[in-house]
């Protein structure tokens, strides 16, 4: 990854990139703390922090979950909570990355940082689950009596 923004990526490419980076992050959290692990961890977190906001921007081009709101405008508070949660997850990850860049040696902060990164990954997974459930509920909800 060259660090330059790639605004022409599709949502599917961002989803794939996120999946790969999260797998890399999971693997790195299993490694013994070392300077090399710290460098790789920094690279993965930087890549996630570059990709996640671009992914949200792409999802928001027509309005975040606009397809849900068109059919169910009263779900706007749920949609806004999800969008806010995504932003909160990005801020949280940035704080974790900044802690990694702190002057503290990695081996002294590794245990706590690993725990918090795992918590962050769990929260991101929960976000994706909620987003998927809301999309599915919108599609599956039958309004009216049918034919």
C-alpha cells in the first residue's frame, strides 16, 4: 500500500481490504511484543485509519443507508446511531494507534494495547452485524397486506 488515497475504490474493495487488514491485525496481536511487531502493527493501524473513513464516505455518497431511510424514514435515529458508531470506532482506533506511537516502549504497553485492540475489533464486528441486520430488516419488512 502506497499511502496515497484511492478514491476510485469500490465498496467491495474497501470491504475486502478491511477483512485482510483485520486478519493481519488479529495475527499481529498473537505475536510476541517486539520492535518489528510494533512497526507492523503501526502499518496495519495506519492502513485501517486510511481505509475506514473512505469506506464511510463512499457509503455516504447518496446518504448513509439511504436505501433504508427511503422505505422507513422513521428509522432515521437508528441509522444515525450506526453512522455515529462508525465514526466513534474510527476515533477510538486513532487513539489506540496514537498510544502505539507514544514514547513508551511497545513491550510495556503491549498487553493493554492488545486487549483494547481486541475490544475494538469486537465493537467493529458488532457494528457490521447491526448494519447488516438493519439492511435485512428493511428489505424483508413487508408493509401492507400484499396482493
